[in-house]
């Protein structure tokens, strides 16, 4: 279940969040993700925020299904990019073998540790065989709320790889770094690109 306090924090800071994720050039990880997908492929942008990634994917020939639990983010994404974003939380992803790719960029870190495997399982079901999952998370241990009230669940590289393997994914690539977030803290992050196994 999506955390209501986290959603409220985003609803209240839509413009500030849009500013902090604005880029002069597309995210290299996004460009690499697009390159892995078939021409005209269908992508779930889970936690689309202001819709920037969805717009870039659309402009690169992909069909995009942008979803976000924040009504204000959905409104901004559609007003800015006319992208067809819709409001939905993690528990409402019920598609079966529908998407060629899932872009889950720093969104499932807001899921509780108890629900995390369930959501990964839903994404596995939503992807076509050999579909690609991009998942961005923050590195660490346990769970806490930041100064804005957002819930974060943290994992190590080994834990995340294990969760993905248990959900039926094979990790293809791992990236790590650190960035300044909306709450004003610089934190380490990890991105894993994985493929949905056939079985």
C-alpha cells in the first residue's frame, strides 16, 4: 500500500521537485534504457513525477504509460507534456505480460520492506518475457522518514540483487553514485537494470 504521508509530501512540493529533477540533457541511464527496448515498445513509467522521462521516451519512439500516486504530479505531467499520465499507486499495477520495459526510477524506495517483494512480483508479471526493468534505489539499511515526512526503505547492493533474483529477474547492469535530494541531503544510490526471466 502506498504511504499517504509520502504522497502528501510530494503533492505539497510539486514545483520544487520539478526543479530538482530538471536536466539540461537526458539522463544517460534513461538513454541506455531506451536503447535496450524495441522500436515502438511499451513502457510503464512507475512514479512518473512531472513526466520528464516519459516525454523523452515518447520522443524516442516508445509508447508510455506514465503513472504516479500523487494527483498533483499527474496534473503537472499532463499540463507540461500532454503525456496521458494517470493516478495509480504500487498496488494498482495489475497488468500481465503487457510492457516491454518498466522505468521505476527512485520510486519503490517509498514502499515498505514488507511490500517490496510483492511490488517486484507485480512488475515481473507486468513485463513481457525478456522485458527490461530499470530500478533506482537508495543504499543503506532499514527504513526511516526524511525531514519532509517521506518514507524510505534502504537496501544494500546484495539485498537488492537477491530481491530481484527471487522475483524472477536477472541483473544485467549495476550503477552507483550519489546526489542531492529534495530534502537537501546527499545520499548514495544504486541503479540495477534487469531482464525478466522466461520462467
